[in-house]
């Protein structure tokens, strides 16, 4: 574990992260930019069921070991072919508890050339927490992470872990433990609910959890839940991270899944066939947990243990303290990854925010919409990676699909459409209608107003030279007078900004003058 928590980011490096869980083995190939940023480049997952049938004698079974070795050899070949310079491999509950742990790890080292570190319960909980806290803007939360061989509960507030607990039962081990051919599946899940409720009662600090805490669900079972619910709801945004889940919707899925046999479960749209047999046990844990803490909704987190390792590697200071501004960090990563002009982006963001603040008397938007404008201004030109023509529309698509951290799905959709109309006001009605489950008709007015502000903010740095250093706006009668602070000839910038005059008048009902 030492190499995971004390490494220093290198100038530019490609690493492979292998997570050897009780249910599945995953490889993630990550490019470290060398300036505290990273991006996932490839991923491979295999269902190895390493923890299956362990409860009988505590030994990893030969068939499962052989399957894991085959998978790791395949992972190693992909790493070699992808130019991976370093592999970080960790194992969790099944290997942690295995009586034949040493021989298993030695065999991996000998046959695959991979050294696997076995995480302690504390190390595992800490990495899961780091994956969450550095990717979500949720100041107080309780994380439920369901693995194949264990379940983690992590309670944090003000960016510090208050308590954590690891229960030695996960979706695979519970499925084995409560397997009974003569008992209907719904009775099995009822027994798991009852069993887990008793486990929760043994965790004394759970009674101290404040009622307003936000639950965050992490792990493959939560991701599958999202996929099922997305198809049921016809939810338009294909982004699992930060998906808000009503417990009422969860219970509908739970009641559907728990009564079906395995073959029928495999036909559920959104549910991975490889997870069909263990899904009822995972859902029973969630049901017991939400009932026990009287939780009405939870958020699905797309970042967990593997991302915790990524943050430690790319941003070594996260070992000591989390990233303070999750959204800014995420946006900066995307700006670098998409090759945007960083100085122009920074200047456009600053000028757009000045316009927002100085024209609040006109738009009357609360501060929360500054976040939307910041996202749109940061990524307004990312569509140039596709092509210059219609790049505002390419930017809209890319914002919708970039996996931005620190923003809600609604904020992402609004920002995407703001960026999409920063060259002109037109918004495709059919495209907007696709997102009616996330945004409303009233939001269209917000998008248009923010779009005008972004258009002017970008125009005032048209040359990318930063000649307009600031703006002072006065609202006088039926006009808005914008006085520019200059560090050079700004004829181009003012001319481009004034081209938005008719759009400004139509949107804000004021004439625009720029001096």
C-alpha cells in the first residue's frame, strides 16, 4: 500500500490499475498528464467470482484461481500493448480473508509478473472515500459500497471521515450463504434484509448519523441499478455519476427483480447477465440500509476505489487533503484533455462571470447559475476538437458526455445548451425536448440569457490576447453601458461583442452600448 499513498506524479506516464475484487477483476488504463490531472484511456472487466464458495473453508477455489490467473495474463498483455509503464494491482475482501493468500499471490507474481497488494479494511475504505470526495460536491455524506465479498459504510462530514465499518458480507458471499433451492427468491431476499438489519444494529455510530445526510451508492450493483432505471424512465443523459435515485423508484426495481429466477433476471434490460444471480442480494442490502436510516433518495457515484488510487497517483496532495474545488478541477482536466486555449478559456470565464454579477439586476438569477455559466464558459470551445464549423453544437454534445464532476445532471444539461447557443440564440426545440425529465420550459429562458452573456464574454476576448481586462456595466434607462478596461487595441473585441446587440435587446429588453 505504501507505493499507492506516497507516490509522486511523473511528467507524463501511463499506468494500469488492477482491482481484484471478490466478484470481478478490473483493469483501468490511465494517462497521467504530469500536472496533477489524469484521464482514463481504456478499461477491461472480467467476472472471475474469486470469492465464490469461500465461506465453507476459507480457501480460494482452484477453478476460481485459474480463471483469475487467465484474466490477469490477459490484462498484462493489454497493458504491454498499450504502453503502460507501471501496474498498480490491489486485492480486497476475498484475498484478504483467504487462508491460501500467500500461495495465490506468489502464483500471480510468478506467472503474470504482477505484484498484488492486499488492502486492509481501512485502506480500502479510505480509497473509496477519496474516489468519492474528490469527484462529488457533497459536503456531508454516507457512502454505501457493495462489493462481492464485503460491504463498506463510510460516514464523512466537512471533508473528513468520521466513521467507517466493513461488514464481511457482499453480494457474492450473501448469495452463497442464503442459497436454498427450496425457498422462493423473494424469501431469500427477505432473510438477507433481516440479516443485514441485525448487522447494522451492531454498528453503534450509525445511530449518530444526522437525518439530513446524503447517501452515496458506489459499486457495480449501483451502476446496474442506474442502467435499469434509466431505461425504465427513458432518462436522456447517459451519465451514471451523480445520478439522483428516489428510493421509491429503487423499491419498484427491487420488487421486480427479487421475485424472478436467474434466467428471467438475465433478460432484464440494463442488468448485466454476469450479475443476474447476485443482484437480489445486493438490492436487499440497499433495501435494509435505506429502511434502517429512513433514506428517501440517494446519489449514485461513478467514482470509487480505483479512482481513489488515480487521484493519489495524479494528485499526490490528495493523500493529505481532498481537492477543494471539485468542479474547477474537473473542468481544468477537460480543458487540457480537449486541447482548448487555456488563456482564452480563463479570460472568457472571468469576463462572463463579471457580466453575470454586474447584470444581476436584469437577469435576477441566484448564485447557483454562476456554476452553469462557469461550465459553459470553460468548455464553450471544446467542440473545436471535432471541427470548427458548428463547433458550438459539438461543444454541447461533448459537455453532455464528458462526465463532469462536481455538478448535478441539471446543471450539466443547462450548461451544454448555453455553450450550444453561444454563437447564436437558436436552440433546437426537438433536442431540448429530449431532456424534459431534467429541465423545464422555464429553464429555456435561463439558457438564452446565460448564452448571451457567454457570447459577449467570449467576444471580448476574440483575439485571445486578453486585451479587455475588465468590464463595468451601468444600467441607465433602456440601455446597458459596458465600459471596458483595456490593455491594448480592442477594436476587434468590441466589434464582435456589439454583434450580439440585437440578441441582447431581444433577451434583456435593453439596448447595448460598449465603450
